[in-house]
C-alpha cells in the first residue's frame, strides 16, 4: 500500500535581489528585481506503508521544502502529492491527526512555560486521544524516552526538548512521521538514544517514516532505502547498499562500519 | 464543545505563559492607561463642574484595559519567526490560538489595571449607576471583538511586510483620535464628530464608555454589529490571501 505519492513535484519562488550600494537601494524603491529560485524540480517518488526512508542531500538541496510540502505547510508550484490519500496543503483536520512533522531545529512549539505533562495533555485534547490510550502510550513513551513530566519546556536541554518533541508527536500515534534532522545538535549518546527509539517505534507500530539527516549514522542505522536529492532534483532512489557500492570502496566500508556500530 | 475546551485550555496555557512576565504586563497596563488619563486631566480641567467627564474617562480606562489587543506582537511574530508552521499543523483553526492568547492577556491587564481604575474613581469621587454598567456589558463585549478584529486584520500584513508595527501603530492612532479617547466624540467639531460616529473606532472605546457612564442607550449595538461583520469578512479574506502567500514562500 502506497502511503506517500509524489509526482513531478516542483517548487519555485521569487526572491528579491539588488546590487550593493545606495544607488541600487534607491533604484529598488522604484523598480524591484526578483530572481526565481527553483527549490524542487520534477521530483517523483513513492513510499509504501511501514517503510523507513532516508532523505539525504546537501544543504539547500530541497529536503526540508519537500518535508514541508508533504506535511502541508507549503503549497507547491506544480506536481501532484498525496499522503494517506489526502492533499497535504488542504490541511484537513482528519489528515493532520494522522501525520506528524518533527523538526530538530524547532522540536517543541507553543507555550514554553508549560510543563511537559501540560503540553502532552494539550496534544491529547487537540488530537482527540481517548484517555486510556493516552495513558498507555504515555507510559510507553515515558519509559522509552525517559521523560520528566513535571519539567517546564523552557528549562529543557536540547536533547530533552527533542525527546519531548518526539513524545508530543507520537502521543497520538500518527501513521506517517516526517523527521527533519531529529539528531541535530545532539551529542553522540543522545543521538544514538533517539535513533534507537525511532527504530523501536517503527518496529512496534509499523509507522511510515521519512527522515532527513546530515548524520550518516542516522540514515544508515534506520533506513534500508535512501532518496538522494541535489539542487532540487532527484539524484538517487534505491537501497542503501547500492548507493554505498556506487561510492568509493572506502566510503562504502565506512558507511557499513557505522551501520554496524549503531546496531 | 471541542472548540470551547480547546479555547479554554489555550487561555489557561497563555495565562500561565504570561504569568512569568508580570513586570512586562505592568508596562502594558501603564501604556494602556496613559492616553485616557491625559484625556481625563485635560477635559476635566476644561469642564471642572461636569462629573460625566470624569465618569466617562474612568470608564474609558477600564474599557481600554479590557479590550487591548497585541496581535502585532503575538501573531505577527509567529509569522516572522516561522513558528506559525507549528500552528498550521494542528488540527484546529489557527485563529483559536490567537483568540486564546488575546483573552489571556486581556485578563491579566484587567486584573493588574483594576487598582488604577479603582484609585482614580475614588480619588475623583466618581460613581456609576449599576443599571448603566449592566447595560454597557454587551457594548464592551462587542468593543472587545471589534478591537481584536481590527488589530488582527492589520497584523495580518505581516504576511507581506516586516514593518507590521508602524501599520498597527497607525491604526491605534486613528482609534485614539476617532474612538473617543483623545476627546469625547460629542466634544469634537461637528463634521469630525459625524465622521467619528460612522467609523468603527467609536464602537471600540467611546460608545461602551458612554453607556457605562450613564448616557441613554439608543440601540447603537447595531452599529457595532455591522462593523463586526465588515471586519470579520475583511480579516477572513486577508487571512486566506496571506496564508496562500505564506504557504507559497514558506519560512
């Protein structure tokens, strides 16, 4: 069963540009100039139910833009996208209740004075989670993520914030998870803990995951399949082993050893 | 029912959030009461024997505290720093969160500003007829809705410009001038008074304050309701255009 369908996806936007200096600044008051930035160009792929796919590429390649389109934050310029059969940017409530988008750069939004428990309780209300289900999932998450429910969000460290961000996303058991750099800024131990948690979660719930990361260990330990994107274009889509074989033997060995290490 | 519990939870969240910044809330209270206090001192010096002037301005102070809106700081900042995306992904209308924060801040301002209103009223020997105060309640509620809609509408310009504060500041100056804070509408020159009575600003401050201070109620809630409808339609249209732009460019 296909959960994510992306067909000929394109995203471009106009960015204002001008030369340096006062003359150019005054000129731009009368006539503004723009340049078109092509963030995504004819990107197509599909993701099946329960797949964990690594979405990799250099900075500015279009990974986060794709994630934002798939979760419904951005409206693409062209192409067709369906996630769980829905058009994401229509942001219909039933669709939003089935997906989660966790960003390593902003893992926890909303009120920072609240405690972790208050924030989770708010999620329960928002996502209409029945109390017994909430209690059960919370017990699991608390064990796996070592949550301190009485702490205020503003007082949490980066690693703790990421764990809370994951807990807030998973408390309503979404079917599709978009994880954008979930281990960014974390130390080795915390990053490994997050990776282990994601792997456990996928194994027990069968959730579909699309994961971006600059850390090789993240994608190699979690994903059998990789999608490589570069300058907005799809450069590779296939098994991890094949991509590593295409790279130099040294790099392939390195990737494999990192993968083993994480296991 | 679900909307109500979400709104209640959001208000509770924001009351907690703002409780950590009570000193900042105090500065907002001072900022809110300064203009009406100046009006009070000037106009009660001009008409020293008219108790309705002091009554009117004490009511204006209270109405201002109960209806202040700061969406240019709350909502617009979320557009600027991109955290609006968190709200977009929640299965609830974004405006619900904006309203929740608005009501929480108003609650704090009313609570912290109440002693100022009380001290001013006692110092100036001002009394209110309870029937007039009761009659003013629907007018104050509509004034609160009007100010929220007006400020929210102007704050939505954050989707197009990063200079939302001057835009909202200009709107606030219009409200100060034509809303009955700079001078009671009845004391404005004839032409200005007629313009002021037609604009929405009178319904934001002057009208409910006049009713609370004892002016005969003349069914002017219809005028407030009319402006509520106009501003709701305008805010909804601008929201739709703005969110289309936000989701096209991103953050």
